[in-house]
């Protein structure tokens, strides 16, 4: 059996990466979305091993000491991390493992797994990103402004990714991601004019 590959998918909040990943997983059994380990309590409807691996602080810190996590972080008093054993097991089973993480985590993955594929999903323009965030209707203007400012900071790391996929049309975006993962042979998208234009558009939101 051929091994799978490790794929990191990142993107701005509001870029639609979660929707893209969900659709990708529904279209093929060759992919597996990594399940994170956490010390926070399960929320109603969440299942251990499906949504997260729920563990105690002691178990999480033991896993850290045993080098059992690919990457981890601490937020609001709780740990979150990616279990190494589960990821490597799925890769050995032939699954293409998807990690949905931010840029700092992607950098760590690249150091540990140089053969990994890093994909960044973005809307076509900064204005479109703002429109999508406002279109959710779930956050205040202040929170939206903070997300856009954060997007500017994240945009400065886009050139570290192997592939940039523009999410302008969902079906096309999913096809592009599938093609990228399946072949892992395309030339990276290094359109500097596109990157410069996107960063310039986001700069106005950064404080």
C-alpha cells in the first residue's frame, strides 16, 4: 500500500477553508482530517475521537514529555495539540492526512516533515474577505476589524506555502485542492504580483 501524504491547509478566517475541507472529505475516502487532542471539556454533541481526543492535563503533559505531539499550544488555560501517533498511522494506511492549522503551526510541521505539502486558501481580494466576514452576521465590527488586522499579519507568511488556492468558486477550489494533493507535482503558485496586491489590500485594516 502506498503511503499517504501530510497536507497542511491554512487560510484567513473567513476564507472558507473549513467549508472546502468538509466538501473535500465528502468527495473521497482517501483523506483524513487530523483530530486534535485537548484538555478542555467536551461540548454538547462532541464525541471523543471524532471531534477531539479529550484528555486530562496530566495526560497531555505526559504526551508532550514523550514527544507524542507534532505541535501544540495553550489557549485560555487549555492545551490543544496534534497527536503524532494518529497522524503517522493514517499516513501509513495510505490516507492523505489534513491538518487545519495556522501559519506558525505550518512552519513547525515543515521542520518536522519536510515532505509535507502546505496549501493556503484565500479569497480573491481583501475586500471580498471583509464582505464574507460581515456576511456571517455573527460578530461585531470590532471583532471583524481584529480578524482583518490579523489577516494582514498572516499574509506576510503566505510565500512560505507551496500552493496558493483562491476560493472564488467552491467547487473549483475543491477541485484545485484535490489536484494539488493527489499529484503533489505541480509547480508552486508563486505569483508575486498577486501576493503583493493582496497584502496591499489588507494593509489598510492593520493597526
